[in-house]
C-alpha cells in the first residue's frame, strides 16, 4: 500500500465524521429557513391581573407581643424577632455604656433628650461601672404603632445587674423603653427616644 492511499482514506473518514456531526446538530438545533410566521398578537397578550390587596401574613406572636400586629399590618417587611433581638442588644449596650460613663456610645444610640438625661445622671455620679448584667428578659410589648412616617415600639424589659460579681448584690429593674425608626428606613438601626 502506498502512503498516498492512506491519506485519501483518512480524508474520507474525517468527511464521514463531519457529515454525521452536521446531521446530528441539525436534528437537535433545527434549521432556519428565513420564513417567519406572523404571530397572532392576541396569542401573547396576557390579561392584566386585577390588583389584589396583598394579604398580610401575620407571624405567630406570643401573647405579650400581640401589639406588634399593628406594625405588621402597615410594614410588610417588619421582622419582630430581629427587632426584639436588636432591642435586647441595644438595652445591654446602652446600660453598659451608661454604667461606664461612655457618652460617645450613648450619643449614637439615643435621641437628644434621652442623651441629655443620661449625660446629666453620669455627671451627677448616678452611674456605677462595677455593675454588670446578670440577666435580661423582654417582658413584652407595651405599645406599637406607625404614625407620622415613624415606627414606634415600646418594649418592657426586666433586667438584673450584679455588683462586683457578688450574687448578694443583684439589682432588679423593670423598664419600658420606646424605640423609633423611620417607616421607609431599610437599615437595622433604631433610636431610643424614651426610657
């Protein structure tokens, strides 16, 4: 056999493979003939759904959290669990900052009126840096409303603070704090406006 005969045989094999691949691609992808059918416009006109009132999905709230339903009815993306978690953290941060006399931390978390009250108490020595948190419980929601473009929620806290790590010196307090946030705000930050 001559070397040139093998090259001719190779070309024929590659041509058969190419024809097979083109045939398979055409059967999978189809062919375009350039002829477009006219599409009946009514076929693709979707009926506009009538605007339905969006049903508010009320999460399961504890009995002492029922007042938050007023917020859920007006603010669809409100999440009470995140709010309560944040309120608890804010309570700890604010009380700890107060006890330590940390006015800079307080200034960023509370309203001007609340800051002035905390500042006055710190300046008069009513704070004690030796107090630490022993326990903190959210006792419930005292009030919740949306008015004048603001979300306002009053939270009842029961806290215990321990003095100098001595369990005989535990101070128990019940406080109602009012938090406020702009209705259209997407950030997690709330401001303490009343204690």
